[in-house]
C-alpha cells in the first residue's frame, strides 16, 4: 500500500470545499470534470434500462451490444480495427489503466510514462512492483516527447510505454509524425503501448492520431478510453479498453476478480452515446474552445505568467516562473488568498515544477473572475 500514490485534484477539491463551508467563495479550476449535464438522450436510455429491470449482473467484459457499439465507434472515428471480442468494459477508464499495468508489469520491469502526466500512471507502475521511468515533456517542444531522449530511456527491461494524447495536464497533442516515430521505437524494442485516448474527442486543432493505426501496433497496443470527458458522464463510471487478443482473457479475469462487471443500465446509456453522439457533445466542445481562448488570453495578460494554447482536453498549463514562486507556493496563494482552486504542476511529476494546471471546465464568467483574482494576488 505504501507504493500507491494519489490524485492531488481530489485533495485540493476537498480543501476548497472546506473553505466554502466556512463561507469563502472559491472558483473551481482544479478538477478535470465537464460542468455540463449528461446529454438527455443518454440519461433517458439509462433510466429506461433501470425501469426495464436491467439491474442485474452482466458478463465481466461488458454486454455484447455495447462492445459492438464501441468497436464501430473506434472504426468510424479513428480507423481502428477491433473486434467486439477485444473490447473490455469497466466502471470508468481508470480501471483499464489498472488492469493493463497489472497484467503486463512486475518486479524487474520498467515502464516509461509521461512527466508531467496523470499521476496514477506512476502510482500503478510502482504498485505492480515495476520501476517507473519518467519521459519529460517540455514546454519548448510543445509537450511532445523528444525522440532521442525516449530512445535513451529504453532498456532491455522496458516492458511498457504509456502515451496520452491529447494530454493531461498540458493539452498538448501528438502529431502524425510523432506517433509514427514512437511506433517505430516500440516495434524495434518489442514494447507494449498503453495509449490513453480519453480526450481524443476533445481536440480543437488538428486531427487525433492513434498509435493503434500504425503498422505492427494493433498487436502491442491497448487503447484506453471512456465516456466521462466526451459525454459528461463522470459519475456514471463507464470506460473501456481495446486489447490485443492475448490480453483479453487475462484482463477479463482481473475484472471478474475486482469489480465483477459494470452496471447494466450504465452500459445501455453508453450505447446511445456511441451510436448517436448527441448534439450536446458538439456544443460542449464549442464552449470549451471559447473558454480555452479566454483563459489563455487572460493568463498571458498577467505579469509573470505565460501560457501556450493547448490543442485539446480542457486544461491549460501556464509557466509561472516569472512570478518568483514555486508551483506549490502559487497553488497555496491562489487557494487561500485569491479563492481560486488550481493544481501545482508538480502534482503531475517533477518536470511540472514552474507550472500550474487550470481546468477550464467552468463558465467564462467564472474564468474571468478567477483571472482577476489571480492578477490581484500578484499585485
């Protein structure tokens, strides 16, 4: 248990809620959760399934209809060829990360993960007994891995490479050329790849490129995705992984041994999300783009802060070194003095020092209020 880390966003959220309970007004820019309601057609499908009595166990890997819908979705949106039998459904996308790392990594192995990056990557690699190897993502490279550096990090012990595009916390995205070059490294060194594509449908500039499309990669790539971000379904707990065939049975056993299965009515709602893509989704993306532009412009107008325009997700990762504060100091000042909840870049790894992560999953009005409070706190 001592090898497990945590997710700081939830800790900061708890502290912000405690301040609110004392009467403080807090603008929440810390948690990675869409502030929109789940589209009504999706909700209706879930409610209808409950009313039909679909509240019982399902096969551990998920109901066939949803697995087929996911396979169609991946083919239609990303040109990925997976059979429904290769899709495993879980209560959220995070369990897929757990299962993939537990299935592949053990003591003596090394796993390369992005830094800054989602903190559960390193946590789970550690928990499995393997050695986490950070792959630095630098602002000057637009948060795209340096391929020469990636090659140097690969050793005979390297078992797994984790990719995340669009990327949390920076909003960066991998180009087609970068994906192709990374695939070549994985093939040359016989490395498994866990491709975290949870933000693939929240891309504002360019096209999403999945490494699972590259030659020789379907048999060594796990595609991780879910419904929380694209369809505003965080509380529904619904995610999935597309697995190479040799991993399907072992990972299904992990599902059986841990959560048994995913709620049937949640899966019925997921079918509507996959097959219909309700119009509210496109409107949500439009609103996120407006918010992105507002927060980037506002942060760049504050002395001591510079901010690149992210390509996807709903995060900005501004450079705050010009303020003279560390990431942790700035996080504390914003929460306690400005009433703005954000995350220190170091919550995502040591290469996040000098940065802060803001989630712009909040209204433009609240973002503008937060920007004014940030400016005042630095005056």
